[in-house]
C-alpha cells in the first residue's frame, strides 16, 4: 500500500534507492535536481550562477546521511569539509557543462533511454519497469523530464572522458599479458605451524629475562595516572517531592493530553493514475455504478495496493501526502472524492471506507504513569533550579564545600590513565585537562547525561614511571617464549621445505609426523581466493614450478604462524580470459587525465564564491 511505501522510504532502503538514482549525478546534473532556479547564488562560474537553493538541498541531504551514519562522531570539521566538497563538485559540474557545450557535444535521446533502462534501481526481475521508474522518481521528488535532462548532461561529461581515453593505449600483447597474470590459477597445499603448540617446551632463564628488561626498558614505561575527587548532581539525588494530589495529576493529564491520545485513523481505497482524462473517466464509471475495487485492480498504478482493490488500510495524518490528507480527512464514510491532483503529475480517486476516531486513554488507566511523570518533572525542576548555583559554587569553592552545600557525597575515583574506559570519556578527558592537572583547579561542570552533572578535582597524580622488573617479569617471560617458539617453527618450516625441495620425502614426512602437522589441500586457487594466514598472496609470489616439479617454500605468516607452501602447478583457465584489468588500468589513467582537465578549467575560469552564504 502507499503508506507502506512511504514508511519504507524513510528507512535505510531510502538511502539505497536514492543512492542508486543519484550516483550518476555525482559530478553532473545536480542543477536539474528539483527544476527550480532562484536568483540567489552560492557561486558564479564565468558569470553563470550556481543556485544556492540547489546547494542547500544537496547539503541537507548529505548532512542527514552522514549524521545518521556517524552519530556523535559527526564533527564541525566533517561538516565544513562536506560543505567545501559539495561546493567544489557544483563548480566542477558547471565547468564541465560549459566545456561540453563549447565542444558541441550532444547526447542522443536513445543513449539516455538506454542508460536509464540499465539502472539497477529501475529493474524488476531483471527487466526495466516503467511503474518502478515513475514510482521511484515520484517518491524522491523527481520528474521524468528533469531526471532525463540530468542524465543527458552526465553522458555529455562521459563523452569528454571517452575522448580523453583515446590518448591512452595498450598493445594487444600487453593486454594479453595483463589478462593472463590476472586470471592465473595456482594449485596449492600448505602446512600451518603455530607458536602456541611449542610454548610449553621452552624454558626461559632469569638472566634472559633480566637482559631483555635492561635492553627494552622504554617498552615498560607506565603512563601517568590520576585519582580525582568528584561530586555528582543527579536527578536521583534530588529530594522526593510531596505526593501529588488528585488535582495535580488531573492537571498533568490535561497538560499532556497528547501523550495519552490515540490519533484519528482513517481507512480508504484509492486509484492512482497519471492521466487526468483517465481519472475523470474512471470517476464517471464509479458514479454510474462501476465497482471501485475492480477499477483499481485494472487501472491503478500503485502496484502495492491495486491487487487489494486499492485498499490502503488504516493511516494517520501526514502519511499519505498533503493533497491526499486534505481530501480524505474532510470526507465521511462512504464518500467518494473528486479527482485529486498531486505535485508529481499523478491523480487520485479516493473512497473513504472507515474511521477510527481520536481517543484518549482514561485517567484511571494512566494514573500510575502520571504519578511517575509528576515526580520526574518535580525532580527535574529541582535539578535545573539548582544547577546554576552548583556551577557557580564549583567555580569558586573546593569540592568538599560544594558537596556540603548541596548535601551530596564527595566521591573519590580509583587511579586511572588517559584513555581509560573505567569512566565516561568526558570525565577522563576533564581529569587530564591542563586546568585540573597543571593548575589544580576544579573542572568545569560536565553534563554526563541529561540527568547527571559532575565536577571533579585532582586528588593525586602518579607521574609516568619505569616499571620494576618484578612487575613485568611474567610478561617478559611470555614475550621471550613467544619469540623463541617463533624461531622454532620457522626452523621446522624451513627444514620441511628444504627436505621436500631436495627430494628427501622421508625426512619431511618424519618432521611432519613428529610435530603433529598436516597438509591442508586447497587445490586450484585464484588471486581472489580468501585463505587464512595470507596463503593466497604468498602463493602468488612463488616461482612457477619447472619440469613438473613442485615449488616448496617456508614463509613467515605473522608473529605466531609459519607456513610451508606446496605450489604444484600454474595454469591459465581455458576460454575467454578477459579479466577487465586492462580496462581498469586505462580507466585509472583516464581518470588522472580528467582530474588534470578539471584543474586546467578551474585555473582558466573566473570563479567567485559567496563564502558568507556557506
């Protein structure tokens, strides 16, 4: 139903849909986004305006997307970068558009049609769907005309790129060589050795530990730590207010009626078409006795509801569009609307089938909630009423006086280091601030949450220090065992690989048996194969086996693992081996030339940016 579409379009699906539609607009066509042209400009390029309305439309959209993705990590620095990046894109778009016009570049309508019909956003079961095309454009405030004009401009820009690419060339021999390298497959088996299996066999002497400590003292420094006193003013710490009277709760109930009100909902059927003539004809048929549901099934372009006879189910205001709401919320059950035009070139016929009136939960059902709400509001009033005095006193007096004045507990933290996760990040950052550590002042009052405010002061400081040997002895022992175990497994791997390379299969088998190892056979792998320990990349660095013999190699995978790799063969798959790598190579070269062109155009253009409007 239409309501469902609108609901879904507000979630992650909307960003996917909009992303698929607007990707071709990354450099071209933004100025046709909403087919609006105000006189106000954000910039001028060679005397031509860049519409400030378009800038802010696109900026608002990108800000919302980034803020949802990054949350609290979205900073002013990111916002400033986004603004500058968007402005640069708009200027580049105008430069390329003007350059394309100067070359008399033209894109044929058939080319535009072909690009649109191949856009994944508009495909249903692998085929272009006119219904989906018009529906997605409508949901995202596009008209087919503006979208197609934008696509035409984008293709003009692509023609410029193609013209540049004509200067990038690779011979057929080079292309074949690149394709063969990219598509090559290798037959691989490997043995993996892990240090954990050898740690218990290794003994480390006290002198080794002592020597390592002496040589690596800088690795065992402990950063400075602080202990702080702090006072919390919280909602829970506020005095319990007097129990509310019946009148208190009744007034709260009346003042917050919206919290306990179920909005009016209406149920309707509709027929959605893109022709006013057809809409009027269908309306005449209904007035003459034709069945509304049958006509909806046969004619409505809302594919989500037409099979249900146009039934939209129950909905509240502001879910179906302003024109729709204006009509349906003035109707009575059984009424039939006239033809209702939308801003997107579509026309509704609406039949109201049911009404669920606005209802309010009875007072006695929510009395417990009201009492809780009353107490919370009373405490909030006390909290925020005391906050200014709390902040002023914290600035002027010691924390014990602050605590005493407000009847709060003076608390003391454990020792913690910078970057500690024992306390809130704001708390930790404030504890290590210059004013607290170097100047011995109280911190500013921090809002840890809407219901908790904290001020702190330094209680004790442990400066950076060199740890004693006895503090790190076990840590060093583990390090030395791990290092020694790595040498052991490197030696075993090297012995197995060298034995196999020299043809001493018996010795290799004995080493494998003695160390409880086994071969892992992967068979033929490609460069895209995902194998553990980096086996894929290591295998493709080994020399090709000669005369039917295997290539064996001992490799260090990481600090804990060593490998023996058996490369049994190398082959090029039969059939078409065009991997596209040559196109990728040329595309990269072409992109670099395109960036150079834009730089040249910017250097030669008269660009004026109205920075006060950013």
